[in-house]
C-alpha cells in the first residue's frame, strides 16, 4: 500500500552505515592515518584550510579522510566545525615582508635582491607518471638542505620607490569580517579580498582565465610570488605588548598591471593582490587577477560587461559551500511543488483543449 | 552532546540571530540581513530554518519538523535528529503538541495556535529575484515600494496563459507594505499565512536573510480584481482518510497509469484515520502502513 515516503529514518541509518563502509574501502588495505594525509597530501590539506577558513592541518587532514578525499565536502566539514569555535580576538596584521620564504619568484625581473628561489614546485617537472612511487617503501633521496629565506624586499617596493606603481596607503582601520557580518554590496576592496581568499579555487581560476582571454583584460605580470611561514602575533592588552602564538604558511601574489594615467597624471602601474593560507599559488595568482579586474571603477576603466568585473557576480558565487549546497539541494524531495505545477499544467491544457474544440 | 553548546550554535551567534528576528518581527515582510553561519548540513538543506530554530529553541520546547508536509521524509528526519542530538529536546509529529514547527514547502493543515512558532526554510527570499537578478536593485525597489514589475509579470501570465502561472512561492503583500516570498509552499497554503495565530519566521541561510510574520498579520496574495487569487489543489479526496479539503500528493502506484492521492500532511491524515475517517482505499492505521 502507501509506502512511497515511509522508512526515511531507517534508510538514512543504512545509508550512513554504507557510507562508512565505503569510506574505509577494502579492509585488507591498511587504513590511512590522519598524520599520513597531513604529511603526504599537504596541498589538499592547504586547500581545505584556505577555503575552510581555518588554519589547522590536523583537522583538515581528518576532514579529507572523513570526506573520502572529496575536498569540497572536507571544506564543508571544516566550515561547520569553525562555526562552533569561540572567537577570542584578532591577531596583529601578519607581515609577509618578513616571511621565511621557501619559494620566492618574480616574473618581472630576471634576478633581484633576495634572488629567485624556486622551492618545492611542480613548475619544471615533466608530467610523467613516476612508477617508482608505485613501488612503495623506496628510500627517498634527501633534498639538498636549503634554509628558508629571511626577510626579502618586495618587488612592488622597488617600483614604488620610483613612483612607477600606484601607492598603497597604509591603514589601521579594522577590516570588515564577512564571517560575522552579512556581505553587503558594493563591497570594499578589503571585504572583496577576504571573500576571494576563501572562495573556490576552481571558480577563481576560471574567472582569472576569462580575464586573460579578453573578458575584462588587465594585462597582469606576476611581480612577485612568495610562499613561506609568517609569525602570528596577538596583542595582549593586559601586558601592553604582542606575543607570537605560532606560525602559518601563506602564499602571496602581487601582480603588476597595465597602467593608468592621463595628460595631467603620469602613467603608473596598478596592483592586484592575492593571499591564501597554505601553499596554493594557483589560487593566489587567480585571486590577484580577479582582485585587479574588480577594481575597474576606482581606476577609471571601462565596464566591458565581463563577468570578472561584476563584483556581485563574483562575490555572490565564489563560495563553494554555498554553491554546492544550493546546487545539490534540488535532489531533495520537491513533490509538493511539482504536484502544484502538475495541476496547473493539466488545467492549462484542459482549457486549451476546450478552446480548440470550440 | 556536551561537545557543543545547546542547539549547536554558540550563545553569541544565537543572540545575533535573535536580534535579526526581532527586527524582522518589527517590520513584517522586510528581509533582514543576518550573518548566517555555516551549518553541518549543506546550504539548500534548510540552514536558514535550522539557525532560526536553534535561536528560538529552549530546553522546554517540543519540536516538529516536516518536509513536504511529512514528518518522515529524509530531510525532516535528519533535521529532527540533529536537534534531538544537539539540544536534547522533546520531539513530536503532532501539530498541536509542537511549540516549534520547522517546515519545508508546507503549512500544516491544522490551524496553528498562539504560542506556536512556524519556521520556514527559504531558498530564495527575494520575491523579485527572477524579475531583477541584482540584490542592489531589488533592495531599492522594496525601499521605494516599487512593485510595478511584479504586477506586469502577473499580467503577462494572464495574457499568455489565461491565469497567473505561479503555483508555488506565490507572492504576497504583507500588511499593505512589503511584497514577500512565502517560500515555495503551494499557493493552496497561502490563505493560511494571513491572520495566523502563530508567529511565522522565515530563514534563508545561503542568502543570509530572515523575515517574519507576527501573529495575526494581514497577508494578501497578489491578484487582480478580474482575476482573483484561487488556492488550488488536486480535485480529489484523500484515498486514505477521505478528506476533500486537504492538500494532496499524487503517488504513482504502478506503471500502467495507476495512482492514488494522499494527504501531504501526514499528521493530519493519520489523525483523521485514527478518528474513523476512511478514503477510497481504506483508512485504518494498519492498512496505511
């Protein structure tokens, strides 16, 4: 008899049990440990931390394990956990100029103070499957030990000294926080950058790519890309000084873009900026292109109608947790609404048939 | 679950949501922005409703959760379990026993009473969204009470189809001021929005909006004098309980065109059957299981 929607509770329990079993896979194969994921899937861990907006490598690794390697699902787990954490305060702004960089390159100069340091990059690997990796247990040849770079000067600093790039006035204004206040449009640059920093890597990649292909072109050069650890300091009001509470890995990209200028104002390069938690230069570069494209108005550029220039389009669709939730919810039951449509279509068709008969 | 605060959200977040709710109650039909949090279920699964419910729950509450009118649909089960787990509150499937009812896509058939709260899950809170995609524009239109575009849309429906071709999420005007999306309830349910004794709260998590209808607010479905609003439903009676006035689901029973119609509100149907009503295909609890 009427069984169509019964048994939801039992079905959910069974589905969860099946999911747990599928997650584990063949029990004859040793289980992955969270530490293994943290150490050997570090870039996935970095992405989950960045888009989950929570810097904790162990939790990110746990989320990846629980999500069966589905990174958006893992990001979702981290976001949901993050919701429950109390906020004790805000850190001092981190100083990426003082970064202990493991990688630092500039595309605008052949060589520069501090040097070009490739660091652990895929850039120049040949994309050939390394079957030696399939033979587990092989001893890895140790990399030549290189100390992280100390503070190195910024490329934009060189240009700034000559007045060649737009100045970036310092500000001590507290930045807006989109995890505590709903996003309001138009959004300030600080708020846009915050949104982009936790936005979906794939979405930003495609938007940045579209701008490179002519939809909102900004002619970017990677002035500098740096990856490394920065200290996080917190000001303790009772002590009247700031205390270092740890270090986090950041990826920073500064682009140098085509100039503005007029008869009265000499030409200057403009800036795009990307900053991402963990090692994620694809995301950092994409973010800096999108940031630059979104600045068209303040730089007096033309609105070409390109998606990447439209901050409402970009900011309202960059969050993959929002996007995936709304996309996937259409698999939930909608039969009440469908039923009402069904009635409507039948009624309209009956009306039309009657009219045709007359 | 002692690892989490009562009803999952921390107290500061609940206070923020309660402030938004108070503002929403003070300005009926106005969409109040709020700092929606990520919840452990996906956007689109009812995160707005869950946050509103979490902010309203007290340990003494008795919660009912329905999806499509039914207590036993997967998402309703999941949300009910979530609050059992994180708040340890009592739950019920009986409409009149519940102090808070979270719903997706339906209003219960039984009249709600004073002291009850009905929490709607809302996917797109903006009734003008599909006429104007930009939030900056639609907020301005609400501020200026500029609703001409909506009336043009309804008029075009009539010109094209002979009637207003909106069967659910049918727009309403609240207390003569704001045009509001009642969430995707079938328009059959629209009359129940008006002069309701319960407090009605609407939560849209992904879109970060809360809005409200305080008890006994006047809610009018948009229409024209010569094309008045009609609350429509399938022209049948429930095959289980025989009710000819409740909203019905159509259930396909075989692949030869066989079908039956049953109440979408499972509690309403079960209550009627328990008190002896029967439809075309019988009515006792046992026969329906």
